[in-house]
C-alpha cells in the first residue's frame, strides 16, 4: 500500500493487476486501485475534484481530471475515511500513477492533497527498482 499525508489528510492507494481483464497479445493491461481518503483534521472536508497523471513504461502519459471521485463529491467529517475502487488501462505491462485531490473546508478554503505515486506492475514484466 502507498500512502501520503498533506496537512491533515491521509491518502492510501492499493493497486491490483486484473489478469482476467487484461490481454497482453492486444497490448491491454488493466489495473484496479483502491483509494482511502482519511480526514485527520478537526473540520469537515469535501473532495471537490481530482487530477491523475498516468504514465506507462513507453512514456505515454494520460491526464485525467474532473469533479469529485467516482461520481461523488464526498464530505468527510473529522476521523472519517472515504474508500473507493476505480480502474486504469494501459497499453504497456507497467506504469505509474500519481495525482491530487482538490479539497474544500467548511469555511470555503480550497487546497490540494497529494495522491502518492504508485507503480502499476504486471506479471508480464519483471519488476526493477530504479
């Protein structure tokens, strides 16, 4: 599991390669990733937008942005965690994802929370540490 903390918000990500949905002969490699956003602050926070940068081993970069997460703009009370699962397709057997969530406080302050960079590793390519 990958984890980062920005201010009083902890973001954890756990990727999983989906072998049954992938097709190496068609250059289609699919991952699911589960995200937890934990509010460790003393005030309600709302996730208002997201930004993802997804890069595969061949240098192809996709950027994804939009309102909320998985069709929601959840509000987290102090101590609450929001958890969701989504997916990412690549045309290469490995890659990396990273991003930011836009948060809003009850008082109207906006700030970004880092999503930790995490690797997308399939069994079709040996892992290497750089």
